[in-house]
């Protein structure tokens, strides 16, 4: 009965422990849990703090201990059973329960010393992307639920396997890993590790299998699809052919074998085939070769304005480069028809995603010269400086050619596309037209301006030698030549020749005939640039001195009246040329008149000429006369007159032809008398007792006769033209000649002679004035010079004891009285 009771208590203790009721059971196990390897001993002490107990004991599947009176009881056993259990219990004397117990947590384990790994493949060779299984074989392990299998691929944890088997007994537990290999897994190693983790009280046990090396077979594979490969790189680098075992492939292009390790050139782009003979592998791909832009343009381009241009720039590159044109840093588009505004330097840039290149193109737009500007008719003063400007726009830059009469004072200057013609110290040869021609390969233009030199007369640039020819009639003839004045033959635009009397000759030489060439009109003509056709006349004179020169009074009188006009005529016969004739009129040795061509008249021409022929036109011998009107005075009486014919031929360094002089002509000038009034005043005083001579003189021609007229009561003394008068009255002097009679009246006034009285009065006045002066002077001298002195009590001078007087030392002692 007691045994049954004990059993019931033990059963109740287990139930309470299982439901947690034991937590209030005052039992303490040491250690509370035990992990023990199968077959190893274990010892656990059970102790209670309760005092009111009947006893304690161990309830175990092996080696249990019955109830004993104790509060401390140890259980010791060698664990040889996998299902071993043990609980310590106490029997209480009082309390709600009769017995309580605590179960010992007991884990019995076993762990293999080695494990191994195996796979479903043969010799570790696997095909890519096929599933394979690895098995980690773990034998004789318990408890399985604490087992953890870790799979490693290389050094990396690949998979962890756990188990739910609650069996306490040892089992052979495999761990299976499913694996689909990739080419990257070729050559990797697999291993498995078995870990038994028995909690804090037990050991941590682990064991690793051997490494399992796998080989993954794959391919062949071409690791590119329509690749873009930089020029210079290889197919081998960018299109790697992979496979295991390594495939022996061939690269084909257009059916021809190519070496994949050879650097690609741009021409290698195209369709390629990769073949593996062993596996019948064929792969086709299109290869693109990348390279930077290559731009080709002419460095310079010439285009005709307004015409379509054919400027072509070629560019190569892959990807296809973009081309951009720049001018003056701005993006532009080149028009189809280029104008001059499009000329200049362009920057052309070609770029793709690899690089960019650029180059410059100089576009030169060709166009003909524009109309000439700034060239206008001009005027310049002689001796001044001026310039003509010729400017035209064209490409190529126009060249300028001036057409004008070239002289040494004209200088051409070309600068910056402009041509200047500078005329220094302008003269007559600079007059004329100036034509500027501007030309280039595309055309030409011209413009003409005329230059006028003020103060200068247009001259024909012909030089005649001699420039002046003066030849005497019937003398030896001379030769004249003409040529261009300039040594620059380009100035001459035609032949130079003589024209005599309007008839052209083919010679530049002319010979003068002194017997007949009175008026040959020798002209030398030429045509010159800038001037045109012009001529210069030879200054030619064939002269003849007069046969005779005579002078006479037109009215054939030898005397004239003063201040009346009369005419003298000078006749010159057979003289040439009359235009150069000058008549000099002499009065005595003095030239008083000169007659030239305009004052002469023709009195006779050569045979065939009219008597009224024009003296200014006819150069052959003429008979001419010169008449002058003269008004003479008395000073000219008795003078001789003559006329001299002189030919003014303007000879330089040559002896002038001799003058021809007329015989002298004597002229008498009659004039009325003129009384000399300077010696005979109108009024003459006569003092009584003193007679006065009246002298009447007169000038006139013929010489005048002098007479005195007076009253018969008067009795003057008369002697020729002198009259001595004593008394007052009117006396008339008359002078008479063949021309006239003149009178002059003189009034004589009688006066008394008061001279003695005046002289006496003056003498008395002088005496009186002298006396007054002497009196005044004596008073002055007495008061200012002498003063008044006394010899009593004299005061001596300081230096000699004498009395001083007006600064002078007096030798006598005296005293000043006042």
C-alpha cells in the first residue's frame, strides 16, 4: 500500500513539473541541466530548503535513489541509454501537496568525427545551367534537432540546413544541396560543415567535410552583340569567346578567315561569323569600328561672286560626325551663291562622341572691279600740289594703270588698294586728261578726269630746235627739227610731223627758204596721251630792214605856233615783218614818242596784196607810215626831230638788225611874249628925292619889241627897256611880236623919307634906357655888395682875427653898422 502511495506521489510530481507547478517546489538541482556524451558519467546534486519534509529521492530510468531522510542528495550514473531521465523529489509533511519534484534537464549526444560530401556529377564536371545535387553525409549523430549543416562555396556561406527530427537516438542524417552551376562557378570548391549546438551547458561541436572541386562546362559564347570597337583595338579584346573547355573558334568576314588579335582598321567594319567546328557553333554579328572625325577641306577656296560654288569638305568618322561652320565665332550656313560679304576665314568643326577636329578655310570671293570713285575733274594753281585718287573694289585687288602725259613732277603711289597720282609744282604740261584703269582677272573699269592748271596755258609737249628762228631776208637758210619734249616714249600716241602752210609732211625736219618763206606757218604736230592731238608753231621770222626812213611835217610847214597841234609823219619803205616794227620819235636826243603796230598804216603791199592789207596779218615786206600829233611849247623851239625804224625781233643772244634813222627835221615854235614880272612888281614905292629904275623884260618868238607907255606929263628917263622914274604914276610896259602883244601895268607910289627922324628917336631912347639901368645897378651894388661897416669895435674872425665880409677875409678890422 505504501509503495503504491509513493508511486502516486512520484507521478504527481512529474505532472506538476510538466505543468509548471514545480516552480514553487523548494528543490534546487546543481547543475540544473546536464549535457553529456553518450557513455560518459554524470553527477547531479539535489538540495532542498524546506524543513518540513519527510525525505527526498531520485526518480530515474537508470540508477534511481529511493526516499531518504535528507535535504541534500546526489545522483551519479554512467549514461548508456539515449532515453535516460531523472527527477529529484521531496515528500512534504504538510502543505497543499504531499510531494513535489524537479526534473533534471538531461541531453545525451553523440557527434561524428568525420563527414563527407558527394555529388550527382561525375568527377565534379558539370554543365552550365543544369541542376546538380550535393550530399553531405553525417552518420551517427544525436540529437538531430540540434544539428545545423552549413554549405560553403569557396569561403562564402552558400546555404544552411537545419532539421526537425526530435529523435533522441543517433541517426545518419544527410544534408542535400541542389545547385545549378554557372560559368563563373568553374573551379570553385564546395564543402559542408556539421555544427551541433547543445546550448550554454553543452559543447559546440563542428566538423568539416573535404573540399569538393567542380568543373563547369559552358559555351562557346561570344561576349558581344554588334559591338562598336575603337579603331586600333581588337576583336579578341571586345568580343571574348568563352567556353569550358576553351573553344577553338574561327572568325570569318566575307567568307575569309580573319585574326581576332589583329587591330581593327576602319575598313574592317562589317558582318562577322564565329564558328566552332567542334560544337557546330555558329554566331553572326555586325562589327562597327569607331574612329574620330577626319575632316578634309581646302585651306583656301576661290569662288566667283553670285555663282554657285563647289566648295566640298569631306568628313569621315564613326559615329557619323556633325559638321558646324563658324565665322567670327558665330555659327553660320554657307549659302549656295556666295557674295563678297561671305568672304573671310571660316572655322569648320567635325565632332562625334569620340573627339572633334577643326580646320580653317579661307574663302576668297572673286569679283570684278567696281566703278571707280573719288576721281573727279580737278583744278590746281600753277606751282601748287594736288593729287588724284583712283579707288575701286575688286578681288583680286585691282591693279591700276594711269594713262596721262607723264612728267617728272608726277608720282604714282599705290597703297592699300588705292592709287594716288601726286602732281607736285603743277605746270602747263600737267593739264589734260588722266584716265585710271582698274583691272583684275574678272574684269576692268576705267574713268577719266581732267586737270586744269590755273595760271598756266595748255602747252603742247613738243620741242622744236631751235625754238626761235629769226633769219634775215636773202641770208643763208636754216633747218628746224621737232620732237617730243619728254624722253618717255610712252607719252607719244602717234607720229610727230611738220605741217607747212597747212600741208602735212612726213618729216620731223623743216628747212627755211630765206627768199620766199615770209609766212610758211610751220607747225609741228603730235598726238600724246592725256592731251590728244596738239601742235606747236615754230616762232619763225624772216625779216627785212627798211629800204628808207623819212620824216616830214604833214602840212609841209617848218614853223608852228606854241600849243597848237601839228602832225609829223614817218615813212618806212619795204620792211618786214611790219608787226615787229617800232618807230621811235626823237626830239633832239630824247625819245618823246613810240609808235607800234597799232598806230601805223600800210601805204603799200607786195604785188598781189591790196593796199589796205592788214599789217597784223601780212609778214611780207610792206610800206608803212606812222603819224603822230605833237603839241609843242616854247622850249621846243629850234629842236630837231627824227624818226627811227626798229625791228623788235626778240633775239636771244643774237645781234639785233640795225635801226634805220630818218634825216633830221628842224621845227620853229612861235609863241607870244611873256613879261618877266619877277623883276617888275605891280606896285613900286619911290621916296622923294630917290629915283627908281623900272626894267621890262619879255620872252617870245619872234623876239618881242618892248615899249613903255605913260602920261605925257611924266618926264622919266628911258633907255631901251629901262625906265627911270622920279614921281608917282601909272606906267605900262608892252611886249609885241608876230604872235601877240601883251601889257603890264606898274603903279609908282611917292613916299616921304622918314629915316633920319626915326634914327634920332631910336638914339635918344637908347641913352635914356642906359641911364636908368646904371642908376638901378648902383643902388643894388651899394646895398648888397658894399653894405655898411664901422671900424669901431671890430669883431675879429675866429681864425685870423679879421672881420669877415661875405665869406672873404678883410684885412681891416671893422664893425657892421646895420
